[in-house]
């Protein structure tokens, strides 16, 4: 059995002016794809896996068209060379925006379909924050999406998609996909599966999987910072029975729609000043404040100095800000050297509209793992430490801090660019606060510019009637 594997995986805020380039992607080609931890479940005896290209990036702004075109051309060339194949597995995110293009995943998957022909089953795995389209559904046979946010089931989801593909090939029973759009677009921060009502909605999915004729039931929250016609929540169901698939999709869609008014932010949430007032009077530590509008793992630029400026204005004592993406500032720290003092501009290195802070800092520590884009610097101004990174990146794991000699548990206030906290930071937050800061992934959803989205959609349109309509993949209709 010959299974080809590849894909493209990122999430792009269409509000970001900072285009992604090749440098933003981790690209796995050929043999290195199968050696990567990410794909190490592809090791079943009797199956030869044909690794193509998988390009993955931290979320950000739109991908530049030439970069996307080059990835796609290489992927398709490798796919062509891998033929003949029995199946294709694509590990996708689902919320790519390519500059000047709508529905980039639709483009990618359609191009793959054109190469493999109509008879080859295609299985896809998606992030639940991906946006699906009819064009995508019409090209695929198998779909599985994450069921947790924060995402702790990435691997299980990939295995679900891949296992359904192998089972279909072994049994000869070809599944298909049905979907139902849900005209609701909410941010991940309101729809965490740690909190109600998302928690209960997602807990129902395994029961729907168990229905006769259904294989895999999915609720897609979608990606709200994509001002694209396809941006929407939806239900996607992989099944072997068409009627059961449509019923399951309609039921999942109805469940999400009926709860639309009940989604709330998990942590204590409010404007930055109000959150800093709470942090100031907190008697426990560490307070972990999420700077939500500039969260790089949601597509934020990550170069904003809003919180740093606010802390300086308050004369704050005892804070660690991790981090701010600022390559020129990192370069200046490396030029000065550890232990030196310099005047430094922090912020606005990528997005010219991001706020800038200028101050005298001591260079506390320099981290140079090799490539210039991986360099980091820790600087101190007054009683505030700031981690500066040469590239856009999150600081969501304990190891990110340990590497820099920092202990996130030992600070009075830790500021991270994040929405809901990561699985490693959430347990140590005491308490967790989320600031509704500005940025290209700000949480003021109803007021996001909405020039291209399909309407009506909640919460852009607060009141309208809706009844779910489940639609089969065109492939499945034609194979009746
Ligand atoms: Zn996600």
C-alpha cells in the first residue's frame, strides 16, 4: 500500500500587514518528513509512506504569493513523482491566507486532486480553527479536526485521519464527507474546550462517532481574523452512510448555533488598565497577563510594546515580559554585549503602526543558538525584564524560559503574548488575567472590518434566523 503524505499548515490574520516569507516556515521534505517527531506515527508495517513536502509556520500575516506558489509547485512535483499511490494524507491547519488569493487550502487540495485523479482517496486533518469551503469538501473523502483548544490532541487527530484512510483502503469501503455551515465566528478565547459551552459540545462528538454509519464527527470553530467569504464555523462529518452523515452534521451545527450567546472568555478579562489594577492588588504570584491582541500563535504580529509602555508609566516593580519580536533591538543588544547599558527602541519593528517604547536598558543575557533569526536577548529597565526575540515566536513553554535562565513562577507579573494560556502556563497562573489589547488579532470581534465575510454571521449580525443545511461532498454524491 502506497500512501503519500504532505501539506501546508499555518493560520493567517488578514488584518496583519506583515507577510510571511519562506524564512517563517519549517519545511520537511522527503525522508526528513518521516524522521520528524510530528509524523512519527507513520510507521505501520506493510505500508510504504511516500513523504512529499510539509511546510509549517507559527501563525502570522498572509503568506506572500511567490512563497506559496513555490511550496505548492514543489509539493505537486513530489506528488507526481510518487505516483502511483493508493491514498493521500494531507496534514493541514485550514486558515491560510495567501496574499491576493481566496481559499488557499481549496487551491492546494484541488491541485493535489488533479494530480492523483478521481479514484484516489484523500484524507485531511485540520485545526479546529481552520476555515472549510465547499471547494475543499468536494475534493476530499476523509476529514478529522482537533477536538481540544488549547490543542493537546494534534497527534491523535492526525492519527484519526490517517487510520480512516488505511481502514478504507483495507476494507474497500470508501467513506465520504458531509458538512453544514454555521454562521457564527467566535475567537478561540471564547471557545476553549476547557470552558463551557464548548466543553460539552466537544464531549458529544465521540457519541456521534458511535452512530451507525458515522466515522468521525467534527465541530470547526473557524478562524475569525480571516476576512474571507469562507470564514465560518461548521460541522464536518466523515461517514460511510450519507443520511447518517447529513444528520450528524446538522445536529452538530444546531448545537453550536443554539449556544452562540453563551460563549465567554475563560479568565478574568478586560481592558489593559483594569487588568493591571487587578494585578497591582493581587496578593498571589505569579499573575500571568495575556496580551491577547498581539498573540503570535493566533496570527498576531508580536512586536507591540503596549504592555511595556503601560508598566513603565505605572512605575511597575517586578515584571517579566516574554517576549517582544524585535530583530533590530536584538541586534543592538548583541552589538553592545551582555552587561552593557544602552538606549533601546522596543516595538514596531515589523508593523509600523505598533507602539514603540524607548528607554535605557541593561543587557542581562544574550542567547545565540546559531542562526541570527533564533537569537534572543533579555534586557532590564528599572524592575522590568523584557525578552526580545529576533523572530516572531511565542513563550508558552517552561523550557522557553529555562533556556534564558528565567523562572516564570518566581516573578510577580508575567506578561505573555497569548490568548488562552498554554497547557504549561495555565497551571502556574495565580491568577490568569487576559487583557483586551490592540493588535491584528484583537478580541473586539463585532467591530472587525468585515468586507468579505459571508453575511449574516453572528456576532457581526446579532439577530437572524438560521436552520442547518447539510451538504454532501460532490465526490460522494457522484459515487452514488
Ligand atoms: Zn488552533
